């Protein structure tokens, strides 16, 4: 899709749009002039004004965002019935897809439940994006985790590695795995765990390798949106599938890239 100014535009479909990262991402998409529409596939209905100021992120004003709620379409789906003709028809008209589904506190849930959400449901979404008749999706982004490995001692990271492998097998033209370590939110969600993540870890993370450093969910959502936009035209010319894994370093490179672009645009407007 191309506008009269030759700048590519796109439509997006998001699953997991009510979570901390998913809501931040959806607000970014609704605020982007390049994104023409956003379809949120949710397990429950929510007031669209939720995306003006998601509870786990700063206000839209403080982030210089202006979400256009007229671009948003919500559809309530059963996560266990994602790859069906009905859901496929909702997915097919879009250009990019994002999966941010996950379990908030996986250590407090049964393994089978976590596996269903983190692996089975997420994988079926990717398959629906690929299998939908007339699907335009050439780029899918998955919220994974730093250290994802089948050899990890951490159960969740083994699951992240499993779902990444499944996404590779699905074979969408470009697949992006976003692998954050500690994620910072505006509000406290999980008690003592959040006390450490929000207040202690950021003070000592400078001593850790970059890939283990924290990222705010609103910055992560922005990085996911930027990555989709900078690859729009590249995806059209790909002759083979591309798999990319992005961590703390890549997140900040994307954020810095947009800052530089905005700075250049402001300079040009003054001339």
C-alpha cells in the first residue's frame, strides 16, 4: 500500500493487545500516520479509550502520542479457535501481524496452561496468518524472551524457544523475535517481583551485559512498531524468508533511528 507521497502505509493485526506490551504497541500503531488501521483480536471486550492511556504506560501526552481510535477494530475471539476460517478472514486483509500474548505470572500457573497460551495459541495465530486465503501478511513479530533456548534451565525460556522454532517452521516472509529481559511498567503488577524489577534491577543493570538490561514496555512497543515500518518496502523484495532476533541493543538502535529521523524532519521544516 502506498500513499500519494510515496511513503508506504500499512494495516496491522495484533493478538494480545490488552497486555502491558500489547497495549503499548497498539497505542503506537494507532498514533502512527503510516498505520491506516489496527485490528485487535482480544479475549474480552474493552473500552477503546483504554488505548489513550494504558495503565502500565505513561500518558499519551507525555510520550507525544495521539492515538486515533477511529482506526481501531476489536474482535472477540476464542484463543483455542484461532486458526479457523472466521478468524483467518479477520487477519487476511492486513500487512503486518504482532503476537504479544503471554501469561503474566507463569510460575504461578500450571505448565499445561502456560504452554497452551505461550506456545499453542501463539503458534496457531502464526499459522492463521500464513494459511488465510488472500493473506497479505509478509511480516510477523513475536514477543519472546531474552535467553530463549531449548537448553535453558528456566521453563518459560524453553517454551519461548519452542514457539520461536514453530514460527520459523510456519515460514512467513519476515519473522521478528523480540527478546526483552526485564520489562519496566508504570504500575506495580506482581508484588515483590516488581519491586526488584522496577527499583532494584535498573540500578545494577549497568553492570550486566547489554542484552540483560531492562526496557520499558512503552519503548518496546515503539521499537516493535518502528521495526515493522522500516521493513515495509524491504519485505516486498525478499526472495527468501528472513528470521531476525532483536534484543536490548537493537531496541535502542530502532528508537535512536526514529529520533534521528524526527530531528532531520524538524530541520527541514525550518528551512
